C-alpha cells in the first residue's frame, strides 16, 4: 500500500475514534484514565532520573568506594 493510502487510512481511523469519543462517555473515561496513568508513569521516570542524577553528582567523599575489577590481565 502506498504512503498516501496509509495516510488516508490513518485519517479514517482518527475520524472514527473522534466520533466514538464524542458519542461514548465510557470511551472518553478510558482515554482519561490512560492519560492519568501515562502522566503518573512519566512522573515516576522523571523522579528516578533526578534521584540517580543526584547520586552521581554527590561529592566524591560521600560516595562509597568503587569495587576493584576482578579481571586479571
């Protein structure tokens, strides 16, 4: 299928989804629930990123000493 065909299919699916969201309050609630869950997930990832960044930027004196490598040359 050509790119134009896929584009037209995408427009059709989007129009159908929009119609369903307008006509069906359960569908709108499902979208709202997904939005809230995605926002919570994003917040959790951001919190974890910031926590890890803080761990890596601590002064060297407060960090635990690095473990020596067990590989022999």
